[in-house]
């Protein structure tokens, strides 16, 4: 049975390196896998990503616009990439999904959760990941790591308080979720990868994959 596996976390949590490690695990089990990222993953969603990540000649991007763009990109990705892949028996390994909007636009921006639920029902219905790995990191450390990659984008410049609120929201949501594992991402990256791989291997076992 195909499954949708998502890696979540703040900037600098090490999602990309963990996803690389998880991809190797799936390959070792001969599981066909599609890699996705949010926002992005289709031509239109990638254009929306550019709108979200960058300033527009001094024009302020409102938090409501940011939220709507996130769900527009997500809808395109789910309907055009994720669902077709799952229907064809391929697993999908995602860099972020809906929980990011709950944490960033809900927790971080303070947009009422009912507004997010309305958009979720409209764009996603009852579609949810089968397994979520959350990489938990203090935003001070995470942003320090992010800065080593280069200039911070518009969202990454939202400030420590924003990311602290987003982290608290992540932690609350993960604690209430089934099929979700939280990993301390402040550890050495090889330790984080090892724990993430062990968590995925355990999930694969529950899916009856040898």
C-alpha cells in the first residue's frame, strides 16, 4: 500500500538531509517514491512559491494573502502530483504539508484556526499524511543554521518571536497526532538521521513492507 510521509520543522531543522536519508531507506526496500516540497512541486505551485518567498518591489504581502497562496499551491500539488502518485502505488515523501500552515500562518501569524480549517476543508477535504516526522529545534539555533545557507527569504526574516510561536504550535499539534514522531533536531545531523530512519523503518513495518 502506498503512503504519504511528511517531514516537518522550522528553518534550519535539517529537513533536506533527513529526506535524503529517508529516500535511501525507501530505495533499499524497492519502494517507488515521489519527492515533493511545499510550497511548490508543480509549475504553478513553484510560481506561487516565488510569490510567497520574496518581496515584491516594496509591496507588503499581507498575512491573509500568504495563507491563501499556501493553500493554492498545496491544492495544485495534492491534486496534480501527490494523489496521482499514491493511486499509482508510489509512496510520496514530502518536505512540509498542511501542518506547516497551522504552525506558521496559524501559530506564527496568529490567523484564527477556524480560517485554516475552512481552507483545509475546501482544498484538501479529509486528505492527510499517513506518517509525519517533526524535527524540533529552537528557532535561535535553526535560524543560525539557515543563515549559513545564504540570505534569509521573506518568511525566514519574520523574527524569533514568530518562530517561537510556530514551534509551540508544532509541538502542541504533534503531541495530539497519531502516526507522528518528534525528533530533537538540535542533535548532530547523523544522530537525527539515524533516529528518523529508525522511525520510518518502524512505520514501513506497520505497512507490511518487507
